[in-house]
C-alpha cells in the first residue's frame, strides 16, 4: 500500500484531514490561551487563568472551522473584558 491508498482508506472510513485554516486557528488560539493562562497566573486572576485554559483546550471539541474561530474570538473577548485595571 502506498500513501494515496492509505488516504483513500481513511476517507472511506469517514476520516478527513483538517484544513490549513483549522490547523492555523488551533495553533493561534492555543498560543493565545497559554499566554492568557500565564498572565492570569502571574497576576493572580483566576478567571483569566481558567479562560486561558479553555482557550487552549476548546479546539479539541470543535470540528467546523467557523466554530473554531467564533469561539476563539469570543474567549479572547472574554479575557479582554476581564483583564485587571479595566475601567468598569
């Protein structure tokens, strides 16, 4: 068997490769989540730390690319909204 046969077998079983946009979004939002988690830990703000953890891990349960970006932007907005020193 060669690579094209393996890919065809995987597609026949219902497995597909993610798009480059989905992979880029996973990497981007995971890195932003890690930065938010470290920031929340250093500033002792548990809400930002938990939101950062959610931003790192939510991509494991989102399949469509539009949902990946929508949830990632929403979580980034929640982190921005809950940052320390924000005028309320």
